[in-house]
C-alpha cells in the first residue's frame, strides 16, 4: 500500500541513491549504518542537525546489561517485565537481555570507554526498578556523550558512509508494490543538496528518536518532534502504545514559565543514595514502595506529583548533600555543572525537581528484527515500539534497546541482501503525486500544541482533560485547512513541517490515551485510577484513516 498522505512540500529538486538510508544519528541509527557497511552495503545517514545532536548524547545514567558478578539476563528480564506493567513482549525482552551484554562489548570494541574500577572491571551502579547493580556508565554521568563520541568517530572514519546533516526527513517513497523505495527530505544548507530532495534506497531505517517536544517541558532536545512516527503514520504503518510517555521524575525545576529542553538529574543520583524530600525535608517515598526512591519511574513520578498537589507547590527536592563535594565532582560532574550554572549547589543545598516528558515507550510497531508493517521500512531506538518497554521503560534500557535492535536490523538487511531480496526499487511516481497533501499549521502552533498537551495529557489525565486537548488540537487542524481554502497557507519550511508532525503525533497520542480507561505504567488516569487487566492488558494499535488522515486507535484482541 502506498502512502495516502504527505506533507505539503515542493517537488524534489535533486535525487541521490544508496542501498540503505538511515534517518537519525543516535546509538541506534549509527549502529545500523556501521554494521551494514561491514556487509558491503552502501549506506547514507540523514540527521536533522549535527551527527551528535540527538538524544543519545544527553543520556546521563548509563546502559543496563547483566555484566556484573551474580547478575543474569533472567534477573534483568524479571525487572524489565515488572516495570512494563503487564504489556512487555516477553520474547522481545528476552532478546534484549540475552544479547545485551555482547552488544555492550561490541560498543566497547568500537571505542566507547566505560568507567572502570581499580581492577579494570566495568563499574556498575543501580537505578530505579533494578534489583542489582547493572548500569554501566562513562565519565561519571556522561554515558550518552561517550557512546555518541565513539560511534561518530567510527562513522567519520568510514569514507564510504555518506552523511547528510541539517536535513529534515519529510515522507516515505514506495514502489508499485508498496515497498519502501526511499524518502524525501529537506536539507538546510547550501550547495548541490539544498532544499527538498529525494534519496532512493533499497530499504529505509527510521532511528529518529522521540517526540518529547510535544510537551512544554521535556528532557528531549529541540529536534525531537516526532518526525519518524509522523512519517510512518502517513506511510500507512502501524504505531503502538503511544499513550505510554514516560515522565522522568527528577528534572531540574527552573521555574513555572520554563519551556523546551530541561536539564535532567539522572536517576543514578538516587541510585547512589540521594533522597527525595519535600520543603520540610520529609522523605515521602519511604513506605510507598519496597525500593523507596528507586521505585520504577512511573511510581516515583506519580508520588512526586501527588506530593506537589498535597503541598500546593510545583516542585519537590532531591537531597544529595551527604555525598560531599568529592563525590559530586567525580561521579556527577555534568549534573553538578548544570545545577551550578542555574544557581543551585547540590553540595550544600537541595535540588529543586519536577517530572518532565522524557521517553516514549510506544512508537512505530516492529517485529524482532525491526521490520515495520510497511515492507522495506525498519525502525529502531525510541521511534520504535519493539515491545521491550511495555507500559513503562525500565531505567537505562533505552540505549541497550537501540543497540541490540540496530544490530538485528543490520543482520536482517545483510541476510536479505545476500539472498537477493533487496533489489533496486523504482519509485511509484503516480502514487506519490496522488497522496493527499497535509496542510501545514503556522509555526506558532508548536507552542499551542505543547501547552495543550502539558495541560491535558501530561502526568495526570482524565476524560475531561483529554477531551479539551483533543478539541484544541482539532481546532488547530481546522485552522490550517481554513488557511488552505483561503489561499493563505503556511509556507512549507522546517518550522511548519515540524508543527505538522507534532500536531499529528499529539492527536494520535491523545486518541489512544483517551481510549485506555485505566491507570497502567506511565499512563495515569485520574478518572480510572486502577489497573484493569480484564479489559486493558493489551495494546492499542494506531493507524491513519486513508480518507481523512485522522489517527484511529484499535485495541488488539486479548
């Protein structure tokens, strides 16, 4: 099936070809690209900003794997299943935890340097939901930055791996059989590849990261506007579990008017013994869960939100004063510098924190080798829903998921290529032209979408709040159509394309969240406060209605 909808954009002014085009330059995307290159396939990486500007480099805590003495993949699996609140795909989780340790060793072989103890063994810490120390970290709290550095260096050392930076992906191209045949994109630069163009490829891999910018406050970088999920929906792919957006419990609170990317205070700070307290110094997590401050993130985020409501305030505090200056400087130098840059000294004072949008557990639905429901289109990393995270991601499983499933995608593409199953594809030009052009919202709609989503579909949700959010989003969509009818459409450019992507994923998220009438994992309904396995221990699959372009969520059969 060819895409029925596409973004309003000029026709491609240039075309290039490759075997595999990878969209995204985090741990998932770069791992796919490096591995398919080893198999002799041509590869091209398209990234929205610079190679290291995605979410990977912002990851502080680390990467989880059963690397420590006495730890086993089975124990890692158990912790992941508990955190996922009944919606993990056990086969996917088993794949993750079994292949994870070796995938981390491959990363080390690529050049990533993790923190070591005096005996040369990898230092491991704990985070929420883990019953053992299994979080490998680098530079104290700069794990993502080190992983990104190593992978970017490996990519830049391969002259045969083509890079297109400062490029926003637009839509999927398919052949007459509905198989992915490339994509359109807009390059923000000068030269031969400038403006809207096309890349023709035998396969397309989405590794575009998350959609945290759909909310006013997020730990995600500004580029995380849900572009991959929006492209997949327009291409006819299934997306799953969009309602499960994890809010990180401890994000540095910068005041009630703060918007955009917010500084993260890693869960590893609590893993090393910091306490959550209110303004009176009371540890409110004690007695709420056996792990206290190290309970799974959904439980901690809810507890913080409840305490804020109880105290009538908009933030709580993290107390790590007992660490002392030396530990802050050696173990958490990035967080220490971030706090001090905002006038907060965690060595001598409390750190103000509040939950903020952090990680999408749902995304483009894939199988165990990263194939989506559109032939030739793959997805990995945060843009994908592999089934690993269920209703709530276990801390530090995200880098591992990107790594493991990127390796599996590369292995599948290599095998298909060897079997002659990746022929060159011809773009179905007629179908591409017949796809309905989506009108673009004005650039300022981005802030409107974020405010609507934060107000009605954030940590706390109800039927009333989400109905108001859905109505506000619909009004923004109607406004775009009205401007189109009046021949006053918004100009096709990066800001309006991003606004259109945010509008689509926000509308799809709210549709799913309104349908799931229970509280499970990081989906918290005030009007349905209990988990309901009898009716809702199943996934919601969202697709785009071909006629209207409206997201439609359908519960899977139990």
